[in-house]
C-alpha cells in the first residue's frame, strides 16, 4: 500500500520518466481564503505512455533513482491536444 495522488503531466522529455504536478486547495492561515498549492513529483512511466497534459494517478513506491519515488498507475484522461493535432492533419490532406 502506498499513497496515491492524481495530477497532470507537465513534462515527458525524459525516457521512462514524467513530471506530474498535483494541485490542492488549502485555507490561508490568517484570512481563510482558499489558496492553490502545487507540488511536482517525478514519476516512473516504464512504457512511455504519458504525454503532456494527461491526467494520471501516481502511487508512492521504493526509490527508483535519486528523485523518482513515484510510479504511474494509470492514465485517467488523455490530453485534448492530440485530438486537435490529428484533426489538423486530416484537414490539410
């Protein structure tokens, strides 16, 4: 059992590795207004199936490298940019 988080892939330039940004809301300690907090996690993606903008579920695991302590469990939602690129290719043909 490990901790699971849901976030958005912001970088997939490395091989078998993605950077996932997890956003959460907390209350400001003095004013009580909701404030967005963001954290970045380096996650292991062995099949290179994630792309920028994908919504993914990550799970904590044993250390894989110096910074990788998370792995991608599943891709919840693919980014919409891929669909737009495919439509542009079809229109130009």
